C-alpha cells in the first residue's frame, strides 16, 4: 500500500485536500469518486516529497527534454546490471546516481512506484513520450512477461542508438548546404541593401540614362529597401500559419503527405520512415510482441503522419485476420517490403529480414543525403556566382555609359 496526496472537488464545487492509502493511483482515484469527489490531482506522497526536495531546480529541470544519448546509456546500463543478476531496484538506484536533472528525478520516481508494487513498464508509462517513447514501455512489458527484461532493454538501447546515429548523420550532412544558403541570402541582402543604393546615388547624380541591366538592379534594390520588412513579415506570418496548421491532425496529415511527394526530399523522408519502421517492427517481434501489437506501437513512433496512419490501419487489418504482407501494402510503400515480409513469414525469420530491411533503407537514406548534399553545393555556388556576376555586369555597363 502507498499513501497518495490528492486535491479534489466535492459536489458543491469546494476544494478538498487530503491523503488516501491505496495500492495504486487508479484505485485511489476510484475510491475518491465513490465518495462523490472529482479528482483534480493525485500523486504518491513519497514522489511529492522527492519533487519538493528538488525545489525550484526540480520545476525547471522537469520541463527540460532528456538527451537521447542519456536514454541510450540508461537502457544499456540497466541491461548490463540486470544481466549481471542485480535486482531491479538495486540497478535503478545505481543508474540514478549516474544522471542529473530530470532523468535522475524520473528514475527516483520510478523507484518509488516499484517499491509501492508497480513493475518497470507501468512506471515508465506514466511519463510523456518525450521521456520514454511508447515503444519502450511496451517492449519492457513484453520482456517482463517472458522474463527477458535484460535482453529487451539492451535491444531497445541499440535501437535508440541506431535512430540517434541516423539522425545525427542526416543533420551533419545538411550543415554545409545550410551554411551556403545563409551565406547566399546574406550576400544578396548586403548587395541590394547597402552597396547598390550607394552605387545608384552616384549614377543618378551624373544625370545620364542608365543601361537596362543597371536600372533593373537599382529597381530591385529599391523594392527590397521599401518592401523588405513587409516581405519578411509575410514570410513569418505564413510560417506561423503553417506551423499552427501542422499542429492539427488534418493539417499534419496533409503536410506530411505533401512532403512525401516532393521529388528528392520526399524520397529521403520515406527511406527514413521505412528504416525506422523496419527496425522497430523487427525489435518488437523479436521481443515477443504480436504483429498487431507491433504495428499498433509502430504507428505511434513514426514521425510522418501518413505512414503512421497507414500502419494503424494495417494493424486493424491484421486484427480481422489478414496477413502482415498484404496489410502493409500501400502506394507509398515499396513492393520490396511486402515481398520480403512474405518470405520472412514463410521461413520463420521475419524479425531478421525486417532488421536487414532497416539496414538497407538506412543505406539508401545515407546515399540520398550525400547525393543531395553534393548537388546542393554546386547549385548554390552557381546561384551566388550568377548574382555577383550580374551585379558586376550592371556596374561596368553603367561605367561604360558614363564614358560615352
């Protein structure tokens, strides 16, 4: 039994605070409801003491995101200690001392839950997806039911490590092109906003008609100076509207579907989603989850809403008796995946084949990112060269007109 601190409202709408002993939060909430109380908040007394002890620092760190590298290290360390024969509580106490901030507080809170009678998977499910992804708690639950929590946590750590490496590699490959883009914007802004206006004032004072290229350049500069603030404002407004639209379920589905149809970027996003899906499905099947459970969980961890919704529909098809290969078919899913899944189902090596598929699409993603990066660089350099060349051409045309 554990003691829970609660805040509730009675039938008259008056606030009531107190304590109640119960095995878990759900039981405590149900007992309060039978007394005619509406529960506003409820928390374990020991967990509340842990948070109170942290003071203002706890309030700040509780809102900070947890590093994925810390999460990988946590699961790896936990797997090794469990494999060495340490009890769960002992292993978590050791892990807690390896971290600071929010993750350390979460581990301490999980220790409190487990001491109160919960298991690790139940304790993990209490936290938002920015702490433990849905796949983590469900896999740990499968490991607990089969007595292989150590193997599952190690497999989970390797999976998260793969995703982290893939994301890091993609970001690294895009850093240089982004620098070139910002450099191009800075050069154009400097030319149109600073250099050309001075050049234009000099030419206008000469009182001669300017060549067409020079006049075009000056007109562009004037347009940027007069309407630049409005252009930036419209761009920011459109960006905010798109961001707000993306937060709605329909908006996210529409934009994610649109992104998949963009010639080069869409292929990269699809390969990334397929690699993530293949690895996730392989790991969950290998951990003892059913195909329905694996697809259902995968639909919650894939970032692209179109792919995510498709996996959710595929899970429902399996629920009514369809096989995995036919359920997964879609216009956005390459034929290779259902074909390889069919082979895996027939040979009993589905988890291995899915893992190999994940590696295959990871390689496709890496090649695509490198190819796009190598194409973007010369194109952007060419664009900057054309802009600077046009400025020089207009400048010299104007000088030649002054000589005549």
